[in-house]
C-alpha cells in the first residue's frame, strides 16, 4: 500500500490534498489517503495505526518553514541524529527510500516547469524531525510562508508529484548512497541527483556530524533502501576533524566512500 497522509492541522497539507483529490478523480488501487486530525510533527502518536497498515511507502504532505521565508518545494526523509526537539525518537532514523526521493525531486522540477511555477526554489533536505517509523517515509513540502502554503498553483505542482510517485510502477533508477556533510539543504548532493544519476537516502549535515557514531552510521546504511553502494562526503562541507572521524568510521565498518 502506498499511503498519502493529509494532516488537517497543517495548511499546506490540506491544500495539497485538496489539489490531489480535485485534479485526480481516481487514485491507483495500490494507493490510500489517510486524513488525520493532527499536525505533521505529531505522527508518532499514530505509530500503531501506521504499523497496522504496513505501507510500502508513506508520503506526508506538509508545509516547510524557514527563517529565510523563501518560496520553495522540498523533499526529505525523517529521523534524528541526536536530540528529538521536533519529535520522533532520539538518535533513531526512519527508512529513507532513496529512489522515491530521487524520483520526487526530478518530478518537482518537471511539474514546476510544466505549470509555470519556476520561481519556487527546489531542494532536497537533510534527514530531520519526526516521525521515526520502521517504514519508508518521505515528506513533500511547500515553503516557507502563509502565501505559499495557500498558493493553489504550488499545491497543484506537488499534487502532480505525489500522483506520479504513487502511479508509477518504477522509480527513477540511480546509485543508492548516503550523504555526509554540507548544509541542511544539501546542494552538492542535489546536484549529484540531478546530473550524476545518484539517489540519496539519509543525509547527515555538517552541524550533526559530531553526533554520529558507528551505530548511527550503520543505521544510515541499514535504513536507506535500496542498500547504499557508497557514502558520499561533502569534502568542503565538513572540517578536518570531522572528516577524519567520518572516514575512520566508514573504513572501520567496511563502507565504501567517495568525496565530492
């Protein structure tokens, strides 16, 4: 089952959901919409419900907020490398479906261009916030202000993206990998997705690298699907001590790595 989650306490989630139901009269039989009277960061409260549904993929429709207040489309996996200030479990990750993330990012570009919505920035974000489920899960988001959350055209774009994700029987193929370093918006890893056929699952940004230990590195690998072929290091997106620590952990655990 491919599960689309609409959270009725989140404006963008509701509006993307409305666009999906309005623009696509029928969803594939394999897809189900789950509407919850909740906010997007409260999904851990519904863990038993999600576990009972046993979804192949969970796609959460959501807003994105940032201090920059920039109009944007974003996509990312969930989990926490250290604290759980935004919900979920401490030092625990959900399953990151690398090919869904790659396909979603590519489709955002396609549908934003098709609908004439190219003024929105398009980003893949590092892994962050709740929920922490043992299921493949991604967030697709409109940011970063009330005008954008209520922009019907932006909602239409992400409705198109979500429909493609649930309707396609094959994801865009790519080299499965995890990313280490760089900032929260992962521009180097995004460029590798867009130009070098990469598919990133979990991404740990520079400001979380000091929290990584062997257990978390191995969890980044075990909770990215398909199994990553390599770890990619944003070489300039980490300091020298972080670089040494990360390389030592990767080599100690037999994980192939490359730099970008």
